[in-house]
């Protein structure tokens, strides 16, 4: 028996996808331009905190750029080369993004940690101006994406809101520095930003690598599905039971079910319908179920 159903995540119309693509494109353009301004601004103001936030924004630019490209790619149908479609490209994007952010963060730590011993006073007025500009640009990009309903847009929106909060922190520190020349606040803030980035990067990299290695996405769900399949009448056992994820959202399942005793064609038909309804709630992107008779040897075990 072979069946497949497509996830509810793919129900957006082309119009919605085009709108999402346009909104993500806007956010990408704003972020890239602003990241360049920020690196220059961080260098001119001698602020490691602004440099650290520039690395954060570079990561967001890469995330948004990847999401934008994937939003366009995901509209393409599966073909002979990519028979499951293009969803898995998002993992590649996440991996590249994680590696770039790790290198950038290590560079910031090398810059900021020595400044704890010998703090240098940043150019505070420039820092204040950049923080106001940063809150405005990231706030506008977040507002543009908040109109969207796609998962891609919601995730990116959180990225941008994090950026707004980062700029609020730079804004507060630059106000404090205007009244108190506590130069050490700048490297402390940059180290705080960088550790926050690294924490998120390592968490995401672990998840991405597990998906790359085709680990089971949800072991608890897997045991529920096993019980659901074995609860069907005339199913005595199962093997070659695999669930893996294409991109962290869309999962694929394959299984061999062993039937007990004599089974009529009519019973096989009703069993297929029963299996289909018991799997429907899991929203698999694709399922393959093979039925084996009690005295049949599984062809995957024939050496």
C-alpha cells in the first residue's frame, strides 16, 4: 500500500506566497543596508557593543535572505533531482547561518574581552544616534513582517524584535555614558550580546545537525503512531518503521505492517482506509506503508 498526503503548511495560495516574498524581501533589504551602516558606525564610534549587534544583524540578514530564497524555492514542485521538493534547503541555510554567526561572535569576544581590563570610551553621541536609527529600522522591518501569516515570517519577526531590544540596550547604555564615563559598560554589553547569540546559535545548530542526521523528530509521537498502527484489526506486528524530517516542520514516515492469518481483499481495503484515518492527524508530508502477509518474508531482510 502506498499513500501520501501533503502537509497543511502548503495550503497558502500563490498570492499569499508572493506577498510573503515581498515582505521578506523588504526586511532583507533594510537589514543588509543597516548591517553595513552598523559595522561602519561601530568602527567610527569605537563601540564593541555596536559591533556585536552588527554581527547579530548580519546573522539576521543571512536568515532573512535564506528565508526569502526558500520562500521562492518552496513554490517549485518536486522534480527528478529533488523528489521530495526543496524544503531541505532550509537546513543548509540554517547551518551556514550558524557557522557565520559563530565566527563573528568569536571575533567580537576577542575584541571585547581585552577591553574589560583597559576600557576605551566609545563616541557616545554617535552611539546614541545609531541606537535610535537601529530601533527605527528594525521596528519598521518587524512591523512589515507582522502583517504576514507564514511560519517563515513569524520566526523572522521574532529575530527583528530581538534586534529592537538589543538597540534599546545600546540606547540605555549610551544615555548612561553621557552622564557617567563608565567605559567598561560597552565591552560588558557586547559580551552579553555575543553570549546570547552563541547560546541561540548552538541550540539551533544542534537541532539542525540532528535533522541532517535524520534523527527521529519526536520519539514520543513515534511511539503513539506505533500504538495506533498496531491497534488496527489484523495487524500483528510492524518493522522498518522510520520517521524523519525534511526541514523540522514537514515529516516523512515509512513502515512495513505484518498481517495475521488469512486476509481478504475487502479486509485489506478497509484496513488501508483505517490506517489512512489514523495517520491523518499527524499531517505527514509523505507516507509509505507496506503490507506483508503472515508467511511472507520481508524483501528488505532477504540477503
